[in-house]
C-alpha cells in the first residue's frame, strides 16, 4: 500500500541547493523545492506548513514541496502531461505563479512558457503538449484583458529583480563572514524590494543583532 502525504508541519532545519529539511517530532524530512518557493514558505528556524507530493520510482522515493495547496494541485496536473516529470513541474512553478501559468495555458501562449523555461528542460514541443493536455482543465479561468495578461511579464520582471537583489545581499553577508544558511535566513526575514542593496544589507544585519 502506497503512502500518501498531504503536508509536513514543523521547523525549517536546513536549506540547501536542492530544497530544505523540515524537522517535526525529531524526524527531518528532506523535501525537494526551489529557492523561489522556499522564499515564499519561510526561513531557517521558522515553523511552517509545507504541502508535499510523495513521488515513488523504481529506485528512489522523494518528497516535492510547495508553499500552498494551489501550487501542489497545479503540480499534480502538470506531471500528468506526457514528458513532464516532477523536476520539470517544479521548475515551471519556480517561474510561474499558479494563476499566471493557468492563464498562460488558457491563452495558449507556448512562446511565453518557452521563454521562461529556456535551459530548464521544457522546450517548444513540451510547452505545446502542456497547453493541449491541460487547457480544458482551466476553462473556468477568464483570460481577461490584455493589460491583465501583460502584467504577468511585468510581475515576473519585478520578481526576478528582487531575487537578483536578494542574491547580492546574501553574497554581501557571506563576504562579511556569515554562512549561507544564516545569510538566507537574515535576508528572508528582512528583505524589502523597494529599498536599495545597501539598505537591505543594513536590515539583514539588524536581524543578526537581535
């Protein structure tokens, strides 16, 4: 009988290149998750609720994590598409918020998917297959005006700029002697996208002094 997990609730114990470890009742759950989604979930030391998908293959078992039920539900739809495995599904959710990806599918905009996913395992044929196999599942979504649709790209640009600035602040903290996990925790607790890098660095250092 297969095991079904809905979510893991506990403290973020580690953040690494492939995901994070959430400790609950003395057990550390190794969860595959990208940095964008981790940043939505929380920082090291925080108590979080992480929705998970338990993936089993012949030679391994993995948990894939999501900051909300909406992300998990979209992930489960994505991996039903031929040629889209869990890693590609997770990569798509790193680049698109659930409503944005659903809207992109409804609009049958394979070019936008290809543009965002360049070098990440989702090419033109896979993007077209995603649209073909999933568009009927999002019939209830109103495509809206061109202004609403164009805002997806604008929001993405803002998100990308914020992520780039976050990375710069983290590198600054590492230069000052903090380790990677502490630097990420400090930035996640203090980052303000409306401020410049130097100001965000000062905010992060205030977190360290508390």
